[in-house]
């Protein structure tokens, strides 16, 4: 989703700082200082912050202030479970991906390889969001698509947290997404469900510092 105007520019700058790691997970954010630094009104900052709260990138704690989100292991698992199910059903309730869309997915995996070599975490997050958007956006269910994209910010934050904690994972991004691409290309519902779910299971296991076997039903590639 693209936000235009001054509020949109502020929102994009704050989002960039979070996903680029300039503001660590759990860091305190001072709205008053942001207005002065960016030379914008408090109202513009407040509205941009509200958008990022809705995305799950910022959280407001009563009597404590505004912070960069720092999800707990349970929150990570909850988010990944829902996102995986939404993506699987988006592909089920959809038309087949066109040749042009498959080519774009392939190009994105190649860009992931380049970003991995450059250790460009922010670009990798952008590529990941774009990849999964193309996979899911062929759905014919508008309500499902809206629910899927409501988690874009959450997933971007989790990916940033993972690559920050385990930078070697950057090198795995291209190959792992190529596995998803091949499943999408096959257009077999059972294969798509198995591969996409396993894709998210692996990320969840790494994010929670748990082995795959320790996750619920993860040995079978399930998130249920």
C-alpha cells in the first residue's frame, strides 16, 4: 500500500529506520523529537505513527511511551501461523500465476542473492514482502487479500529481527524462495500447501530459537 503526501513521507522514513535497524527492537521513540528533526508538525508525526502502530511496527505502552515492537516468541508463532494459512488459501482460491508473474518471482529470487552478498537487510525485507505479495495477490477473495496484507508490517519486522539475529540467513533467502517458486509453478494445491507452510515453519523456528522438531506439528511441515 502506498501512502502519499507529507504524512506518507514521514511514515516511510520511520518505517525505513525500523527495518534498516537504525532503531533496534524495543527502542523508545520520542514523537516530539521526531517532529523537530523532520521539520513537520506533531499532527503529521502522530498520524504516521498511528499507521505504523496498525502495521505492528510500533507499540504504545500506557504510562511508558512509544516503542519499536519487540514481539514475544508466542506473538511470533501466532503471526507466522496466520500468515502461512492466509498465503496457502490465497493460492488455493486464485487463478494460476501468469508467465509474467512467474518471471518476476524468479527475478526477485535473483535480487535476493545480490542483496545477500551485499548484506543489505532493508532491501531483502522489501524483496521478501514483494515476493509473497505476488504469490498471494492472484487470489479472487478480496477479504482474504486484505487480511493477508494487514500482516505485511508484522512480517517485515520479524524478517528484520531474524536477519539481524542470524545474518547468515540472508544467504538462504534466495534458495528458499526458489523452492516456493517451483511449488507455485507446479500449481499443485497439496505441494503449494506443504512448501509454503514449511517455509514459514523454518522461519518461526529460527525466530524463536527453537528447533523445528520442537514446534507444534512442525516435523510434518505444519503450523496448526
